[in-house]
C-alpha cells in the first residue's frame, strides 16, 4: 500500500517546536506488527483527526505519544521532549472514553487529587465551574451519569493547561447540540496554540471538525490532508480496462486523472472526467473490456484502508479503537 | 491559522515525583471510607480475639511471661496487620481494573511514588488494625503480659506486616480485578493456619517443617518472641526476609510487565 500524499499539510508554523514529531516509528507485539513505519508531524494549534478502522494502529500510536509504550524502532517527541518528560510538565493530556475514574471519590476529590500532582494546576473551583460540574462536586463519581463522568474527565485533562490533547472517540454518546458546543470549545483552545489529536472512526466528524485528517490502516499512514483533499479522493469514477503494457506515466498525464494503478494486464484509472479518459483509451490505445464505476466517500476510504468493513461514513454503533 | 504557540520550557516538573499531602490525605480518607476494609481489618481480628482468646478454660494458663490470652492477642494482632497490609497493597488491583492507574500515568506522578503512597496507606491501615486488637484486649482484661512485651509484640506484628503489603501489591498486579480481596481473604486465612496463627504447631513435626516454609510463619514467631525472650531463631528472620524478597520481586516484575496497557 502506498501513501496518498496531499500537498500543503505539514508546513510548519515558523519557529515553534512541533507538538508531535513521530519519525520512522514501528511497534511490534511479538510477531504482530501493529505499527509498520509512521512519520507524522503535528504543528501547534492543529486539530487533527486520526482516522482508521479498529486494529489499524491508532491506539498503539497514541500510547507511544503518551509514553505508555516505547516504539520498537524510530522516535517520538512531544513538544521537542521525550513523551514522559512532556507529561511530567503537564504538557500532554488524554481523555479516554471509559474508565480512568475512582468510583469512591467525589467529583471534587477527583479533581483535587489530579490537580495536586501537577506543578501550577488551575485552581480546583475554577475547573469545576468551567466544566459545569460545580453542582455535582460532592457527588460520588460512581453515582454520576456517563455524561457527567465525561465532563469530569475533560475537567481533569484541562487542569494542567496541556499543549497537546489526545481524545479517543470524544463525542460518542453526545447529542448534536452537545457535539457542536464541544467542538467550538476545542476550536477556541486550539486558537491559543493547543494541538488536538482525536481518534475516530466517524468520517463525518473528522471531516467537519478537523483541520487535517490522517488516515491510518494496517499500521501505516495511507492518506494525510484536509477534509476536502481527502474527499477529493472520492470524487469522480474509476475506469478499469484491460491494457497490456500500459504506460502509467502517460495515463497519469491525462487531464483529470488522479490515480493510475497497473495490476498485470489490468489498469485502474481514477479520474474526475472518466468520459475523456474512456475516449482516449478506446481511440488511442488497445484497451478493451472497459468498466466504469462510481466511487462513494466510503468506497474511497475502503480502498485507501484496504478493508471491507469497520469504517462507517456516518454515525452508527461501533466499538472504540 | 495558529495565532499563538506554547513554549514548553515555561512548564515546571512537580517536586518529589508528584508526592504531596493532598493525595496522601485523600488516599487515607478513601481507605477509611471503605466499609468492607474497615470491617475486615479493624473489627474482624478484634472479634476473633474475643471469641478465641478469652475462653476461660485455657486463657489464664501461663505462656512465657504472660498467659494464653496474651499469646492469642498477639497472634490476632499479627493476623489483623496481615489482612490490613494485604488489603492496602491490593488496592492497586481495583485501580488497575478501573483504569485509574493508567490515568495516573498521564500525570507527573512517578510510579515509585505511587507504590510508596500505597505502602504508607497499607502500613497505616495495619497500624490501626494492631491498635484496635490491642485496645480491645486491654479493655477486655483477660490478657496479661509485661507492658514492654505488649508494646514490642505490637510493633513487630505491625512492622513485619510490610511483607504482606508487598504481597498485596504483587497480587494486585497479578489479578486485575475489583474484588481481589474476596480471593485473598480465604488464602490469608489458610496461610495464617499454616503459619501457626490459629493454633500452635509443633515445630518438630512434619507439619512444623511445612509451616516454617509458609509466609506467615516468620511474622507469627517473631511477633510472639517478646513473650518468651531470648534470642530469635534465625529461621524466623530468614522466613520473613525471603518472603519479603519474593513478594517485592514479584510485584516489581509484574509492574515492569505492565507497560502498554496499565
């Protein structure tokens, strides 16, 4: 599988240290190659969606950014520091979908406990107020609803004013209104330089809220670009033709052709204007057995990720990654 | 699009690996709020002493510099300390099961400080348990022994239970479940019987040799040693030290395995 590179996505904002720099990272678990070589740089203030099916390597990569595990090869830097050092300075926070809370502490105690571990955390009362959990501050965490627990997790994550925030399926279970409010808050923080990397398998959410989408599959980055760039991959149609000794370079040079894939005698051409390509193939080459198929957004992702399932174009049930 | 950037060099690392009075206070409060822990570690050993140790048919027979009641009192204090330290250490199992340990690894808290705090909590609970049994014993009045024996035995029972704080940690890392004490409670009762806390075991019998190899044996013998005086047997100390090394080693091994997913 090759990476679909899209222009103009990793330009660095002048002078500032990147929020994340992943260089040549692989991670093996025994004979399983979970991550097969990832290079990725995130600039400060970017909101990036980490999109991919379950088992693609999203969680493994995030764990390495958090310093919870070490790469088999390659290196990971967070704000120019080894991940554990960045965490010791309160520069990185993560919000998981489930767990991570003690049921026998109250909401306030949980925030106090977490705040006490950082140098210079935001005052507890202020955090409770901002997160809208002041009224349930004295309630036991075990008695809080799922939504209240999620607000508590966010309050804890924001205590140290992190420069990098990692979110796992952040808006699962939120209604449309909650989702909109959530993302406008995230956007406001990004403008102050906070980088947000969120794992998701919802295309729609990635497209709507991320500045940049990194598509990962089978432990590799298969596409990296803005939502519209990624979507462009899905525009147009694909022509399949039988054409021995096809010259991929000539075909690629045709107007509107985005991608040419030669597989033996078969050639797959993805293009905006497939009529022109078909005309060319039938008149100028020995091509025969033409088939023209439309490709939906979902199909684009499926062909990029090489999977037949797991990616959902819109909200539907799905396990966390 | 980015209007501001963050300079990582302006951020500080907390002193002492994140250790602080707020978290220690909250940990102690959590422990005392747990009804099951309080019943098992503070009430059960005292109750057992009243049931077993005050039977008039034998309680007043002489045993060392005290009486049989005193012997049983020390045994129950040691049992309480063992239960308490194990529960304290085993709290990590619950915290791992709930994902709290993972959450803590996303803070500056050093894993060494985390273990240290758990050990302090375990030993604090152990101290409360020993005090509870001894206060009940003193109020009840059946147990007699010289004051210095009373105090030394209590301190040894408490300090020796550090072995079981390590045991609790080891099991906590080995069995990630929210109710690990339901498994460990019966195990400890069995080990207490083998170690000679429930009834005396003849040290020259086959049972005695088996007993000497089990983890509570050293603690039980050392805690009761002030009652008899003289020099403590080397085998008691060896038993305690070897089991401490095994449990600390086991806990360290499980912790180091515990990398990717806490």
